[in-house]
C-alpha cells in the first residue's frame, strides 16, 4: 500500500511584510524626504479594523489581534491553504464551498476595460475657487471665493489597452469630477484643446482605425499604422489635431506637466437665464514639459508605469501637483464675428483673442486606497453638469452626452453605478429610482412615485423649479437633415497656426514624428495622401516629411474652404515657450561607484534639496556603494535598471576605478550616450571622462550643458544651469535627420 504523506500546512500568520529599515545604509538611494511611506503595523491593523467593523470577528495570533478570515457569507475559515479532498492524495470535493466561492469570485474579477482611455491613473484632491463667477453663472461651485470642493481626477491614454505603456504617443485624457453641493460636475477633457472629428457619428470609425487592426490585433497603443493614417488622410478635418498629436504634447514628461482642456464650448447660465459661452482650461503650476520620442520609446521599456509612478511618488512625498482653472468667456457677438464656428471642436480660440481668466485651482493631494474601487470604477459622464452650466450645440458634445452614460451601464454592470462611492454625489440626493443589479441604497417606506398624496413626511422628495436644473432656453428651428455646417469647412488654417507657433525644435519634432509614423504605414498611397494635406499647412513641413520618406511631393489636397488663412502665431501653443524655469519636482539621476567623491555627492544632495527637486542613485550593485569618505549609499537602481531616460538631469560621480569599470559596461555607456542624445544637462565628475570617451562622447563634443562637477562648489551652479532642462541646440548635432 502506498504511503500517505502527512498533510502539510503553511502558517496563515506569516504576514510577508519586510521591516521598513532593511537598507541599513547611511544615505538612502533616493531623496529620503521624498520616499513613499512604508505602511506600519498600525496602518495595517487600521485597515483590517475597517473590514472587521463590517462584520468580521477578531482572532488572536502570535502577532496580536487580527481580523478573522471568513467567506463572503461571513463563515469563519479554518484553512485557506488546502482545498477539501477525499484523503490527502484523493480527488477534490465539490462540497468545498470555500474553494468554490473564492475561485468563482476570482473568475469574475475583471470588468470590461474602457473602450477608449482604458489605461488611466487617478488621484483625489480639491478645487478651490479663487475668483467668483457669480457675475455669469448661478453654479453653486463657482460662487464663493475660498470654498473648496472635493475632486477626483483620472488621467489616461486613449488607444492602448489597460496594460499598455504610459509613454505611447497618444492624446491624454484629463477627466475631472467635482463633487459640488449641487451634484457632480464632470469636465471630461483632454490634454489637447481640439479633437479629430466634428461629429460624434464618426467616433466609432476614428477609434476603430487607431486601435489594433482587427484581423491581427496589433499594433498596440500606436497610431503608426495603415488603418489610422488611412482614416486620417481621408478626414481633412482631423489635421489640426494631427499637428498636436505629432507634437511633443503626446509624449508628456509627467501627468503633472500637461495642460487640460474641456475642448467644447459650454455655457454658463445665470439666475435670470442669461448665457455666456465658456471654454475650460487647466494650467499646470509645474509648467509644461515633454520628453523626446527616442526617450519615450526607451522609457516604455525601462518603466512602462513611468507616469503613474511619477504621480504616485509626487503625491506621497507631499509634492502636490496643482493646476489653475482658466475660463475663456465670450458672448454671441464674439461667436458671430469669430473666423471659425465655436461649435466646431476641431477649432480653438487663441488666448490672444479671448484671454483666459483664472478662477480657481485644482490640487491633487491624495492617492487612491484601492485602484479598482476608485480609478477603475470611476465613471465620468459629460452630461453631469450642475445648474448654471449647460451644453452648446457642438455635435461632438451632444453625441458624447449619450455615449458616456451608455458605456458606464455596460462597463459597470447596470444603472446603479452611482451607488459606488467614487461615483456617488457628496451632497444630499433623493429620487424614486429603485432596484436593479447591486442596489446599495434602498429607499424606505411605501411611496416610490410622484405626484403622491402622502404628505411631506412620507411622500418623498419633490422638484423645485427655482433651485432645479433648467436648460438654457435656446431657440432652435430648422429642417431635419444630415449635414455639416458650412461654417465648419476650414480644416487647415488653425493647423497652420499651430505649426507656425512652435519653436524651431518643436517644428522639427513634428516633422520627425510624421516621418516616423508614416514610415510604419505600408501603403505608399496613404503616405502620399497624408503629405498632400500637409502641403495645405506648411510647404516646408510637407517637403521635409516627403524627403524623410523618400517620397515625391504630391499635389496639395483640395481644400474645402479657400483661402487658407495666415493666422498670427500664438506663443501659448508651444511647450518650449511655456516650460518651467526651475527644477522643482524634477529628478536628478546620479550614477555613482565605490570611491566616488563624497563631498561632490553630498553637495549634489544639498543642491537638489534647495531646488525642491528629487534624486535617485544609480550604482553597479543595488546594495549601493561606499563613497570616498567611507559613507555607504544605497542605490535605487542597478545601472541597467536605471537608464538616464528616467531622469530630467543626470550626474556622473565616479572614482577613477569606477569609471574604468563602467567604460566596459554597455548599460553605463547607454546612460551617458542617451543623456547626451536627449539634450539633457549632464554633470561630469572629475574622474568620469573615461566613461564618456568609451561611450563615444569626446571632450570636443562637450557643450555648455555638460558641466564639471570637480568639487562641491560645482553642484549648485550645475543645477541652476539645468533649469531649462534641455540644451536643444545639441539635438541638431546628434540627429541624422537634422544634418
Ligand atoms: Fe470620450 N469617451 N468620447 N472624449 N473620453 C470615453 O467613456 C466619446 C472625446 C474622454 O478617465 C468613454 O467611460 C465619444 C473628446 C476622456 O474614465 C466613451 C466621443 C474628449 C475619457 C467615450 C468622444 C474625450 C473618455 C470610454 C466623440 C475630450 C476617459 C469609457 C463624440 C474633450 C474618462 C468611458 C475616464 C472616455 C465616448 C470624444 C475625453 C466611450 C462618443 C472630444 C478623458 O463613452
């Protein structure tokens, strides 16, 4: 007879949490004051305490009191390590309700990802009004200066799946939910102020074209393929947005360094029913900043979570990102005299024509407790507007108002998604909607209809014609027809205005991006048709792109409206012209080895601190290094895990032996060649030269953004010089396309 092995058990009490102070080093591998807090035992028992308060029991273990593990029906669990079997080596039993319940719940853990904007990251914060808009709207949230309104924001990419990398070239969603005292107000915007299409009926086609091609299911999170450019080249109205998409706006350095835009024209409505048109803008206090394309491609490999990690770290370290809310207000007279239709979402209103009035600030100061419960389940709907805010007739906005509610019902499983805490209003609410899947908030009493005659105490809520939402009484008349207004017909003038508003390096990036994207398009006729539109935007741009593709210059596309206007440049449309002038919140990567100059290293840390910046240490071993004075420093990254693309500024502080060793290491050489190629400021320690030489950067290549770190006194001036973040002239010397 076979021997029956003794049943084995592992201890349910082993928590799997390492002590917080395992590094044991003198200096941490990253800015110590910025490190994320490690949950203490007290924090953990607090969260278990909440579970316990929901009905759990307590259980004594060697480590103290913890919540008792139960099934979802509350039945105490004795063994969560082994399924129920007929004998230790026998078949599993159907009777094992604990196993079946656990596995069934796991099997149903996923909900459909968003059809667009699937990959996103959210945080909590508040909106504070700094300038009352009581002169133009009755919206409660825009009345009282100094009043704070809770907010939740979700940033996203558009085309990629939930697991796609953060640095795809893509539009970013910038969706804001304000929990006002008169209901939730969702401003579901993007980081680009215009859109690809003018009518919502084209949205499924646009999205199908950019998503992976349906037969092969690739490429993922890329617009660089035939289907996208086929659709675009047949849709001239998209070309203004295409200029933005091909610019560095779609490869932001951080979610914290992007603008947000409501895109459409909305209305503000006062108590007397008067309307003022409005466009919403979010302006980052951190300044605008993007990465370069070659860097984006490498970041996606080195850290696909680059943006979410950045936001998480910044908020947890107390460096709360902040945006100003700006409004462009205008009336019918302006709308009638404007060169373009304010209902056309492929157009913006330059700030020079209608200045932005700053009326508030949005601060993100708290990360989520649970990604799924908050970021994944949050449901934004453009139709969520409180009294005093209203829609315009923009046909894109009108279509969105249908789409968002519809998609939430499918995605979150039924009409009760407003019962989920992240979606529930934080003001009182009362209505007669009832039942449905997962109803959490169920009314008491007999009455579920109105009008009723049960009197004030039992009869339930009643409408209020004064406080309630009333639509702006816009007169509308006309034949029913499927047409595009003639006033939407100019597709190129603002595309050209955007292009001429860019700094020369930004114009080069746009041309490079178009060449890159179109070089992935297999059909030459699609490439050519795209260039035919560029000819209507800027002849030099079109010629540069055609040349980059090795393509004969085609005829210009026939423009629906001529002439194409030569609008004046608008500096606000450039990133480089609106970048930061300091290093606050930026990250220095310091490559060190054993024996590196301790004075220089410590001076760098002090300078980083003075700048309000952060640092991370990159070393040959993750255990860290010993500096020249014997101080040990823990590393945040091993060299091949901490490429320079992860940092805004880099410094190489190594010993002579360290430089000789790194000169033989491919990842270390990449560290410096990439920093150099990406036009970054580089601090070069006294002994570092052999590494640079080995990486192909000769002494004669070094420019004014390659600064010496020979002694401690060099640290502060180095970081001071790096305030502009990039030394753009260098890019022209390292890029073949520019030569
Ligand atoms: Fe969206 N969009 N969209 N969109 N959109 C969605 O709603 C849609 C458009 C935007 O973080 C979906 O919950 C249509 C413009 C953001 O949860 C869906 C049209 C702008 C987010 C949808 C547009 C946006 C979405 C997918 C053309 C900028 C993410 C999942 C008429 C002003 C919100 C979902 C989040 C999400 C429809 C165009 C921004 C399907 C029909 C223009 C930031 O309902």
